[in-house]
C-alpha cells in the first residue's frame, strides 16, 4: 500500500472550508512558519479511500476475537458512543463557568459515586489520562500524605516481580525507590519475602488482584496488613477489575488508593493509543491531596474546588471527559445486577477456555483462574522450536488477535489469554479449535509456524530495528 504522500500530485486538492467571513489578520514575520508545510495534495475521494484501506488492515474488537490478556478488549456498546457524541458534551468549552456546565460536572460526580461504591473508595478523580498516569497520580498522593506527616524517610515502594512494567516505572517517576519481591509457586505474593522487605523506609506496596497471572491472591488481607503495620500505604492497580467488579472491593481488601482503567473495564475502545482515563480513587484521609480541580456539591450546585493539600493538576481541564461519559453510560446500563454478572461471565469464559485447552497446552499455574489465564510454551519451544511468538503469528492467519505474549516476565514463553465476558461460546469454541490446530501443526510440521503470518499485509517485522530506529515521519 502506498503512503498518502506517495499518492500526492501537485495541484490536486480539495477545499472544503467555507470562505472566510471574519476580517483577515496578518501575522508578524516571527509568527510565520519558515518553510511551506508539506501536506499531501490529494482529492477528497482518494483521501477517503486511503483511510478506508488502512482501516481494513487493522484488527479491532469489531473484526474478531481479541483475547489480549490484561487489556480487557471487550466489545464496547455503540450506545455509549452515541452518548459521548451528544452536543451537550462535545460542545462545551473547558473554560466555561461551572454554573453553565452543571450537566457535565454531574456526569463526573455521578460516576465518582458509582465507582466509589464498586471499589470501596471515598473519593475519586477522573483527571488522569491512562492507567499508568493514574499510577503516577496515586503515588503522588501517597508521597504527599507521607510528607505532610513528616515521614520523609519512607522512600521505598514494594512491587512484586509479576507486576505490570508501568508499576515500577510510575513509582520511579514519582521519586520512589523500587523493592522487587519474588512471587511464590502459585504466582502470588510470598508473605515471607514481603515481611522481610518491609521496614521504616517502606512507603507502600503496589499490587493488582487478581494478579497478572489471573489468580486471586487469597492472602490479600494479610498482605495489606503487613504493609499497614509497617507504616506504609497500599496501592491497587485496578487494570484487572473486570474480574471482580460488584463482587469484591479493593477498599475492603485494605487498599488505600487505586486506579481504574476506564478504557478497559468500563468500555472505551482502546489499543490504538487512546484516549483513555485512569480514574484514581482513595480513602477519606487521602482526599485532601487529590488533584486540582475536584468536583464537590455545594448549596448552589456542583463546583470545582482545589483540595486543601492538592498534589496539583495532572492533566488539563476535566481529563478525557468523553471517556468518563462512556463509563457512566456503561455503568448505568448494566446496573447493580449487570456489573457483577459481567465479571462472573468474564471469569466463566476464561475458565471455559482454560479447561478446553489444558490437555493440549501447558498452563503456567494450576487451578481455577479469574478473568485470564497464562500458558507456558516452554516445552513446545524446547521440543519443536516453536515459540509463543510463532503461535501468535499463526493465530493472525486464522483471524484471531494474538494473546499477550512474553508477559508476565516470570513465565517463560508466556501466552496470556483474556477472552472477556462479551464473547459467545461459539467464538470461544472456534478459538479453542484454532489453538488445537496450531498445536497439531507444531507437532507435525513445525517449520510452517516459522513462516507465519502468510495472510497479513506484512510478515515478520524486524521488531528490534523498529524499536531502536523508528521512522515515524515521511521525509
Ligand atoms: C494496562 C495495564 C496498566 C497500564 O494501563 P494503561 O492504561 O495502559 O496506561 C497497568 N497495569 C496493568 C496490570 C495493566 O494491565
């Protein structure tokens, strides 16, 4: 496929802008660009076809099964998009006085109330733009709280080795040192290792539960009390909330601050880079530190206020507000019964696939999983030279988006499958059949797998070169 710049021809164009109906004001020389800008010159119909062709090359949730573990690639109901398109939401200006945007503020406040109930928190900000951004924000809350108490020697954040890479990265960005602790054979927190790691320098712990291997850590109350007794705070990475929403609450597990990936659990299409929202919730004692502004109810309606000891602003204006609208539409549609039902079905679907596959592929951990499970292809790799990557590539030839590969790092040749609740039994059965067919191919003719994918626009990419030497601009 040609780049749009390669399709460009001098003098072809489309002018869709109306004539200027305001006085033209000229810029000073210093404000003008130095060179003419390079834009492709192309007719409107060809622009449309160009992008349509690109769209056809993308695999989205609406194209087929997308079991990308940890990412919760569920179907996002179109009605939520319709809600987010309402002119009352899209037409506001972020600098409008609060009394003229009461409806929008009530969307934020109402979602805060609902999500606090679902998670067991007392307050929540919708400002952060993604999960990682929420982690950073939550850690700044912990830091500000400890500093306000004069506990400046608490500089260490404990992170299990199964954690998502953003956890240590966010803690480091927030100025903490990282203490890594190993997981036990069940993929859960090793209590002895945790006890040995805490001390007077412990600021807190970051944890996701169910964890990144899809297992609910039954010792969670012990874990959070070990941290609290040592004087630290507990941070909950809510990326896996899809497994437990409406069933068990992070606040009741002992967590003080959490983030939710609204784009994962609460229905916003993602995967292409946004927009998302990493809502951050906290217990009462951390509310004074929440980002500026925070929506509160007053006698004259909803208002934006600066919390007393705020960490400041983490994103301009209201954050990615339309993601908040979609999340509220989703929560209201499902309601009190639908929310836990969605989680139960996510867990059921994952276990159905796990049981169908467990006699063919090696599971990294025994027993019942939550919303996702991790397979290890170490033996297949050793015996047949077929890697997790090879299997992922052959899935592409079968119209299935690969599961998450090589994560978590504690599992070798990992494939992490998260079917989500929105897939039918037929889809799961088909995926199981494809997985089994790939396994049979690996046994009989492993060479074929090294040549996959054969049906995609490009085959095997030089990923190292793409990462080290990305060419992102047309010269
Ligand atoms: C997705 C994810 C994150 C990061 O969230 P983003 O919205 O991608 O920044 C953090 N932790 C876990 C376990 C995740 O799956």
